[in-house]
């Protein structure tokens, strides 16, 4: 099979393994190794990690297929939905297992372990289906793991592009009281009905911005130490 024909075939797959390459080309394992080596040397395919390859240089196409199950979430998903103008440098994924980050053509692909593997689905991206958190779920994921700057989460909620009922239900499903407090406070601050979230909180106070000052005015309803002024986030 000619190199051009092989690449056209491989371009139908976001990512493929050595065994999948053998099966697609119908070649022997020995020839497949030689062929992969030549294609990689010519820059026609790229190695994602040991035993996994791609014909694409955009990691958004294949990153959610490196680990199964996993899905794009956090800051990357917030940007995917245009809920922020900031462009994160890394691709951030939620996964049920811990694993090391990958470096691919200058982009770091990072996996964050979580037990909340739900609230995601397929989205169309450059003629491929990729797995991405729902709009509301990427906010909850970000609040649970606190791996996105507070300002970006607040700005995303302020856009009004999120379903308040889904936000509230997903916060309850995640079952994290600190998340419920912060989300409830932000939803009300931006004129949204918090959907009964106040019924799920305890008496312990938490910081509004987990990376902010340790002091601030106390909001007694949501048990929040208001250490940030929301009009400063713009």
C-alpha cells in the first residue's frame, strides 16, 4: 500500500494503536513496524505515546481517546464553549485513573482523576466526535478539583449561558458541600435561582476564592468567606 493511500486511511481515525494499524493495513507485524517507522520519520504520522499514533497535529482531535473513559473538561471545556476569552495552554481531561501528563508538539495533555465520570458526551470537532463535559458539568468539575482560576469559573457562570437547574442538580450529585456553597453564592450573586442548594450546606465556612486571602466578610446564608469582589473579576 502506498504511503498516500495509507495516510488517507489513517486520517479516518483520530488515534490508532500498532495492532489497529496491522488490522487496517492487513500487513504482517514485521512490515507494520517498518511502515510505521518510515511514516513517522517522514513526519506523516506522530507518536502520541508508546504504541499510540495519530495522523493529526491537533491534540483536541484525539486527546479524549487516549484513556477510555475520559473526557475534556475544566478550563479546556470552558474555552470550548466560549465561556471564557482566555485560551488555556494545556488540554485538561477528567479520568477515573491517575496518569502522567503527555507532551505533544508543545501542548501538555493533563489527566485529572475524579470519581464523577458523568455529565459528558460527544461533540463535533473538525469532522470528528470528541468527548467533552457538558457546559454545566465542566463548571462543577472545576469547582470540585479547583484546578481552574476562580475568576474564569465566575466569569463563565456570569455569562448566563448555563442552565441553572442543571448546575444545581449536578452540584448536588457531586455531593461536595464546598462546591455547593461556592456555586450557590455565585449563582445568586449573578441573579440566578440557586435551586435549593442552601438546603445541602453545613455550618462550616469556606473561602469564596480558594487561592485568595484568608479573611473577608462572612456570608451567613452560604457560609462563605467573601474574599473576592466579583466586580473585580473582569
